């Protein structure tokens, strides 16, 4: 690729702690005063000879606090996380989950690896690269199991197939998942990686460049980002890498391996609550998408969030996992993922895929 660099200012994210459950619990523990006078204490019965003193009432265990960092700012496929919080599915599994927005999978991975977040929602490719660089983490659930990345272009000047990209200018983030896989797509359709010119931007910059028509196309997570363009009256043409055989596992839950050793029940409880939230969002997509303002500030309206959530549902399972429990990962899918990422130069070597994942902590129903 022939780089043409331009700089744009990064977005600032407003993070919002989810503290409703803690406030309710505090209120429930406060004493309630009564306007009526107290009755005099009843006379104590004479003690029975040999009677054991009454045991104190058992106190319910306090919920365990868990910090969970998402991959990005508000986007429709986060609806199951909002539902799990709002409907109390984490709480009923004994967890007080604090949910935070992210600034990309790489940032979330670093926060989990450094202990600043206990759990992360991270792209499988980013995590696998981190593991090869020495990060001691593992994916315990994969929510999106097909490749959602590709290229968007104006609907009235479409780049409908990969061969149309020759000689075009595209905007993108150099370290992005779609951008990184471009040389593999080029090779598969008989193009050189330098067949395009890439304008290097940050995330908001690539949106702006396409909408201003300063570029012919841009690299994106296609199902969700296309809807954001269209919500702004900018229809787009979709080109998916998966249509050219570049399929791979996507985003899932990662935790440190030490957490799996020290707190396996916490991980199981988290995934059980999240599975219920996921099912709620599948059953009630509009209601789940509308929960966003309870937790985060966003300019994306509930209608677009619902469309984004619906658009990603076709990417949640592969043929190998269609009849498996929710979030189940297949070893052959991980092998295919590693092969694609190695071919792209994103991974430097191939390792036993068990290095990257485990299904041990998933709900089995």
C-alpha cells in the first residue's frame, strides 16, 4: 500500500459506572422508622434446661464486584451486556458487574493484561497476537464467530468486488483488523498490496474522509458501520472479506489464565449471566437496544442500535458451532483463524490452538 498520512484528533470517551444495583442494596439495608409507638417488650419465657442458644441468622453473601471492559464505545451488539445488567442476570449469579466502554480491542487487552480490568470483550485476532507476544490471557467465550470486516464505499460509486479496488484510495487505521488483512485479500484476487493508496487516519477520520468523498472507500466492520453511514443519509456498498474465504473468529470474552485458576466460579457465573442477557437480546431486540442510555451516553439512536444488533446475528455462529451451546468455540475454527492471521503476517507463528481458548467455563444448556 502507498501510504498517504493525515492526522485527526481522537475521540474522547465518556465512561459511566453502572452503580444502580449498589444503590438499591444500600437502601435496602437502611433502617425504616415507624410513626407508631413501639409495643412494650414481651416477657421472656423461662429458659428450658439444656436448651442450646439460638444460632445467629445467616447473612447473604455480598455480590462479588467484577470489572468488564468492552471493545468499543456504544454499538448495537453491546445490547446483551446492557440487558444482563438491567435485568439482574449478573446479580442473580452473585456478581456486581461494573461495565466500561472501550477504545478498541488492543486497548482493552492491555487493560486486562495489566490487571486494570478483570474481564475484557476483545477481538480474537488481537488476543492471539497478544498471546504470542507474551500476554497470559485466554478466550472463554466467542460471541461473533464469522469475519465482519471489509470495505465500504458510496452506493452511487460502488466498489462491489475486490477487483474494483485497483487504483483506488481508501481510508483506514493502519493497525485495524480490516486494514491488516487487505494484503491477504489482494493476494487471493490477484492484486498487489500496493494496488491501493491508503489514507492513514484514526477511527473518526476514516468516516469523515468517506462521507466527504475524499476517498473511494474505507475499511470497516461492515454490518454495524454501514448502518451508521446510512443513519446519516449516506448509503453504502458492502464488501465482506468472508465472501472471499477470509473468515475467522471475532470478538469474545477474555480473562487472565491466573483468574481461571483462582476464580473459576466467578468466570462461570459471569458467562451464565451474560448468556441470559444474550438470549433476552435475541428475543427482545428493540427493548435490549433501548437500554443503552441507562448506562452510557451516545449519539446513536435506539433504532440504529437495534438494526446494528440484528445485523450482527448472522455472524454469531459457524457451521461447526450451530448446534453447540451458546458461545462455544470449535478447534477447527481456531485453526482456520490462525492460518488466515499467519498468512496476513498478523501472527508470526502457529501454536496449538488450545493456547488461545477454552470452553470449560461455558453454560452447557
